[in-house]
């Protein structure tokens, strides 16, 4: 019995220390804009995958009364996850524990207007310039250029973020504690108050 509990405890510790990878792929080509998001366990096992072409997020922009019944539950769940994801607690926690494993920007950036192409190119480099001090240098691939002659882009951005499962669990627990504790009032007075 003790051996089974020990093996179970070791498996839980190993599982909690595994890293989840969030892979975001953005591409702009002659077919248009493409977005692909995957949640993977060490780039081996895909736990969740979503493509913009499969079903957009247009229902998130509508009011709840205008959303079809079958998507109301999904809208509520996504709204809660989005609220938790963009909270200051999440930002502070992930700032310490999130690892940018890979950032790749490749391809040709082109529009019909040379001035717009130049502004886009400069804007992308300004964003990348802000990220360079944060991300370890060995994980960068920047191989993109402006093309002022062509009208169609062939531009790709790939980013892999890693975080340990235990840090995600801590965020969820903190969020739930805050949400549950929000409705309670602390009253240290007498019963007659």
C-alpha cells in the first residue's frame, strides 16, 4: 500500500512539473489571414487546437441576448477565461514563470502601398525591439523583409510559450479564491451591528 501511494505521489509531482506549450502561428499570404493556436504537452501531445477558419470568434463581440442559444455557454466560459487571463494577478504571475521558448518572424511583408509597407515593417521591428531584452537570444529567428514591389505578403509569425502546469493550477486557485471571497463581508463588530 505504501509503495502504491509513493508511486502515485511521484507521478503527481512529475505531472505538475511538466510544461505546457502554447503555440501561436500567424500567417498572412495570398489566401488571407490565418491564425492557429495549439496547447501541447512538450510539442508531442496536442491537447487543444483551434484555427480561425474553423469557427471565428464573432459571437464574442455580440451581446449575450444576440448570441444563439448553443453558443451562450461557450461565450460565458470564454469571457471568464479571458477575464482571468488578462487580470493583473495573472500578468504578475506569468511575468515570473512564463518562458518564451521560440519566436520566429519570417517572410516577405508587402502591401499595395510602399508607405504602408514601410510603416508596418517599422511597427513590427519596434514591437520586436521591446521583446528582445525579455527573451533569451538563442530563441530568436528574424528573417523578414519589406518588399515594395509586390502586392501580396508571405509573412509568418510563430511563437511558443511554455509554463509549468503547477503555475496554471496556482493561477486558477487564486482566481477562484478571489471570486468566491468577493461576495463575503468581513464584520468584526458585535452581533448588534
